[in-house]
C-alpha cells in the first residue's frame, strides 16, 4: 500500500487534475490518494464563514456565487461527455445548494466547519467522476467514515487504523482509493478539520494507519528547500531529511508541510517523500529515520509569536518557580515554543493570544510581566548542528546588525532558534541564505 497526497495547486486546474490521474496510474501498487480542495477554495470558504460571522450575508452570497461559477467552468474543461458533465454538475449543485441554504439559517461554529469541508468533498467527487469517465477503476472512501479527532483535537491513530483496515478489507477487490484530506469528525461526532494545510496530516495519518510503504506529498515545488522560496531568491531543494529535522522545519514555519504532520509517519517509520506534480521526475526530498548528513540543512520562520518575560524581584527562580510558571500555560492549553532563563527572569514564547489576558493575570503575582508582540522565531535546523564547526560563529556574524531578542541553543541537537521582531524577518532569512549556505 502507498499513500499519494495532492495539494490544492496540484488539483487546482482541470489539466493538473488530469495529470494527477496519470501519476496515480503509473504503477499497480495498491494506493490511497488523498486530495486537497482546488486551490483558492478553502480561502473562499473561510471568507464565507467570516462574512456570516460578521452578519454580512450579501458579501457571503457574492463569494458563493463566484465560487459556483468557477466550479461550473472547471467541470466543462475537466470532462468531455454529457453524461459525466451532468453528473458532476448535479454533485456540485448539491454542495452549493447547501451553501445557499446556510445563508438563510442561523450561523454557528459547527456550521462553519461544515462550510470548510465542502472543498475537499467537491474535489474528490469531481476527480472520481473524471476517473469514471476514463474507465479507471477506483473507490471513493469518505474520510468522515474513519478520520477522527478526540476532545483535545488530537487525531486518534489507533481507531483510525482499525476503521481504515476494516474498510480496506471490505473492499479487497479494489486497488485504488480516493479520499479527502483535511476533514474529519470530532469527539461530538460533528464534521471538523485538521487545521489549515491539514491534508498533509491526513496523508501521514493514513500512511501510518495502513502501514504504507511510502507517504508521497505531491505539491508545486521540488521538495523541502533550504530557505523559504517565497521570501528568498536563491534556494535549493534538500535531498534527505530525518523525521526530526522535517518535523522541526514544519513546526517552525516551512509551509510545504503541515506543522504536526510528521509524527504519524515517524511512529510507523513510513518514509515521506516530497514531490513536484509539475516536475514529476525531479528527485524531491526523502524524509526517513536517518538524517543522511551532518550540518545545517535549512532555516524556517514562524510569525505571530508573542514573547513573555517574567522577572522576579525576590529570587523566585528558586525551585518550584518554573513549575508554577509552566502550570499557568498548561491550564490554558497554550504551548511554549522557546524558553530562556537567567537568575531572576524567565522568557517564553507562545504562538497564540487566545488566553493572553488570563495568562498575564495569573503570572503577575510571580513578578513583573513584559509582553512583546509581533515577533518571529527563526529556526536553523540540521543534524547535530550544535556540534558542527563554526555554526554559531557564522550565525552571529551574519546577523550582527540585527536586534535578536532571544536565543535557544542546546535544547535539541538539530535546532538553534532565534527570536527577532517580525519586521526583520525578510532581512534575516536573506542574510542567513548567504551567511550559512553561501547562496
Ligand atoms: P499544497 O497546496 O500542495 O499543500 P502548500 O502551498 O501548502 O502546497 O506548500 C507548498 C509551498 O510551500 C511552496 O509553493 C512554497 O512556496 C512554500 N514553502 C515555504 N517554505 C518552504 C520550504 N522551505 N521549502 C519548500 N517550499 C516551501
Ligand atoms: N484545503 C485545506 C487548506 O487549504 C487543506 C489543505 O489543502 O491541506 O488549508
Ligand atoms: Mg499545504
């Protein structure tokens, strides 16, 4: 069994979707194909939800109508026969009917999740009609039948595996399965999702649950690059990464992978390959247990970071102090990304302001609390970088004119993290591209 996941741009144009059909039929290995929504769709669905939250039904209606038109044109170009086109139109019209009905009823968060699910439901159904028109035998496997998250919004790998195994067994005669990325059912049995970019997570969960030979993530670039290609001009693809390195890069901002999508594949030791739909023969990046080589491999940046500095005037850093500080973050289910301590102060970073006022209030009895918003974590990732010659020297030399507000080094053998004001991010990534990679 193998898993092949295709992202939004890989299915975003009729010609691309047709090419996906070619890529998945190249060999006869049994496979599960995970599809995202057509590019732009999830953004449009988010906009519809936002408009409805703000009570602006007219704006929501305009977005729905525009999207509907986009799908009608897409169908005309994807399919050739009237039979297939009529079938596809009937499917799409049903989904849009649902969206038009939502305009008339009272809006809720649960309904918003239903709206967000429409993209992946439509892309997989359209693809299935295309495969049918081309006599490619397959089965559409609804993700909502097996993909679940618990009350803490964590995927339940054990039960996903049991349900998926049963389904695959039930359809032992089938060799090709198509399913939706991103969407799932939550602990209340409602439609939910794995957060933006979550189709990668779906793919990794399915690969682990089905003990696949490989999890292929097909996208619009030839693998993980050494730096953010949206920001820096000269970047290069990395041939090999370890699970740990890839997980750090994903978590610290490399958009090519969903932040937490590596752990399921890592747990079952399924290699992950990042491949380019537009250049299928390019080598891409392979992610395995082994790192391949020692040294700096890539940098990534994560925005929207808040730094919190707690300064104790009474030597409260005595034993028990850190526990009390951490307990506050635990209480509000807010994870800490970076931490540094000195004799009288501790600084931590978080990536959400959801409970910030409550957190500040509970930290204040421990000492003075300073907040710095609009910060960015820049992570330098590689195998054994802490032990690689001159990395720190090169790093600080490259960034000598930048105001770095925090440094985390030594906590992990494959990561050095810096915190700096977000306004300096572009400059930092460019400086590191020449300073660390000579590019
Ligand atoms: P998909 O729709 O296939 O899931 P994404 O847009 O989520 O694709 O991810 C691919 C994009 O990630 C690339 O087009 C690239 O701009 C961006 N990206 C950011 N950082 C990196 C990186 N370090 N290496 C490769 N791509 C990156
Ligand atoms: N369609 C979803 C999104 O745009 C999930 C994904 O593409 O990975 O976030
Ligand atoms: Mg993505």
